[in-house]
C-alpha cells in the first residue's frame, strides 16, 4: 500500500528527479521535494547546488506538482567528505570517484537519516536503477535501460537501507522520462543533463586545482624500469591511460601507466602495459550474502562488465580477470554483478599483472 506513505524526493532541478516526484505522486505517495544546497558556485551561474539554478528549478517543479519543497544545507558535508577527499586522493596519485562518495556520504547516509528523522517512510531519487525484494532479501539491480544504468555509483547503499529507498525510473528509458515530463507540463522537460562533476565546471581539473591553490611540483617521467624519459608538469595534470600532452618523443606511443606519489614520478609505457590481470579492492560494501567465486566486475562507469574470479581476503576482495583489462585505476570503484543484481563493490587499491597460466587456471 502506497496511500499515505511519506516519501522525500531528492530533487536536483533536472528532468529525472522531477519525473520521479511526478510518478510517486501519481502512485499515491505523500511527496515532499528536497534540494541539497552544496555550496558550489560556478562562474556562469548564480547560485547553486550541482550547478545552474537547481534550487529554483526544483521549487518550480514542486509548485507545479503542488507538493512541499525544502532546501537542506549540506555544503560543509560536501566539502569535508567529497571535495576534500577528491583533492587529497589526487595529491596521492589516485583517481577518486566523487559521484560515488556523494551517494555514500550525502544522499544515502546524511539525507536518508534526515528523512527518517522527519518521519518519512522512504527516500527517492531520479537514479536509473531498481530495488526489489527477493527470497534472499532486498537487492539492488541494474536499470531496464542499460545505457542509463547508474548502479555503478549506487553500490555504497547499505543493504539494510535498500527497503527505504525508491528509484521510480528504474523501468523507464530516458526518452520516456522526457515524454512524461512534457505531458505533465514540467518546466524542466527539455533541460539538458550535466555530464561533468558538479564542482569541476567543464571538466577543467587544472582550473579547479588552481582555484583551490593546490599544485604538485614538476618531476621526472620514467618507464617501468625507472629510466628517466622526460619531465612532467605536476601529477595532478595526468590520468592513467592518458596519451597526449606527455611531451616525449618516442618510436611508439606512450601512455600514463601510474604514479609514484612519494617520488613525484609519472610512470609511462606502451599500450599493452596498461593491461592488468587483476586488482585488489578495499573499503567494501557488500549487498549479497555469500559472495560468489565468479562474477562480472565494472572498473569504470562506461566500461563493459568483465568476467572475473573473486576471492575474499579479510576486508578485501582479490579479483582475477578472465581477460586482462586496460587502465585499472586505483581510487576508482570496482562494482560486482551477477546478471542484473549488484553484489557490492569497493575501491580499487592496486592493479597487478597475472601470468597466462594463472589466467587459464583461474587462480589468484
């Protein structure tokens, strides 16, 4: 029964969260919208949380739906748990995923706790994902629209909290969402969706770090054996797998393989050296009891899941790919799937090379 159930809907001012609120109201929920003010300012917009005029757009949608709208100030939490972690990790030569951390610490921790404290039964968002009750308990599943599926960013939701979370768009395609918004006369029906990290406008990392007066000094560019090949301008300016901008003349193209943060060295090599046979993941959040020995793992949001073997080693997972994978990046998330079900995930700590015999035998 949904009639009378109170749901707090996280509204970013975009079409997805707006349609999520619309669908829940039509389903009989008592809907209230909320926008998290994250203290982010962008030169091309006047205020904001997650860019642009998000608060005003969300407020207009709630007015159209005739539901209450709140604004919660999460700016200090955003700075402490997401932005500061992002910068600290980069300075250590790792590449964090702030969207995962936003879900982990803000939406499905602080905001969910606030919703419960206010007497709401559920928290809803406009994510493309599904939650369903199974004989083994509540589970997180990939969205019907695999091109929009966002479960990679949602694995940190605690298993015990899944029953209190709603994803109304889980069975829909993006074009269907826009059609519903247009038919309902929502003012954000044609609003473009952001593709950037909300606090890094236009994806300009160098400008972001410069504005925060963060810099890493120049240093050596070396190959895997430690031979010096050139100089870098600061490791903050590079990412694993990067080819352009190295300023090195070589017979074959060179790519960034990794970082030696202690020695302030950039390690480069040939494309085949980007391949890893496996990884170790820590900081785990597991959503399934009895983690299986074989699964599929995503090591980046847009990367196809790769078959692998998984060994639980205390508080870590050791993973062996069936086929070597390119650009396994410490700091990024490794998320595990069994079919459409999310088994859990963690943060990549290291990548390692496996011999051909290990890959064939499937051992770690």
